[in-house]
C-alpha cells in the first residue's frame, strides 16, 4: 500500500520528468491512441516500481530505464501485428518538410534510426539526447564500454547508409 505522501511524491517526480516519457513514447509509437496507451503503461509501471526506487540513481535515469523497457516490449508486440516497421510519421515528416539538403538528411536519419533494432534505437535516442555514456549505461543496464562500442557501430552503420545513397 502507498501512503498519501508516497503518492504525492510520485506525482511530483512524474510531472517533473514527463518529458522523458513523452520522448520515449514518441520514438516508439506513431499512432496517437497507441501512444496514449503506451504512456499510460509507462506510468503504471513507474508507479509499480516506485517503492523499489534506489536513491543512488537520478530519477531521470530510473524513468528512462523503465520507460525504454516498456516501450521496447510494446514495440515488439506491435511489430508482431504489423509488417511495415517504417513509421508513418517519419514518412509524413518527409512529405511536409522543406526539401532542403538538411531537411532531407534529417528525414533520412530518422528513417534509418527507425529501422534499427529496438535496443539500438534506444541507445541512439539517449545519445541524441546528449546523455553521457555513464548515464546511458545506467539506463540500459550495460557497461560504459559496451555503450561506446554499440554507439560506434551504429554510427558506422548510419554513415554507410548515407554513403550508399550517393
């Protein structure tokens, strides 16, 4: 059972870090209704885990870890039901965007990132959020050297995809 104080503290933490939840949900889900469901599921899982929160971690690290795990599970379930993993939102962004070289490159980058494995996509989301390798390691539950190696490989893969376009 939770106390009113725990409930209030949880709501304050959730409000202060809701941007993380929305960012992760937007990265893994394009449909508005499904995104709402995903955000709700993330919130439920955060609430369930709140009693076991360990203060040696920042709230943001703890929230990223849970939100990414929920999103990855959600994505896996969703991809079993659908055959096209490329997001409709990314395709729509490409149609609406100013077709300058920069806009096209951003569109392609988003498209390439959307095509990554869910774990690699999570790593790139955190990397693009300018999280340190230590923070990414804490969130993902892997070593810093593993983070460095994976990010290096993903960057190389993305560079190769861009060079193949020329």
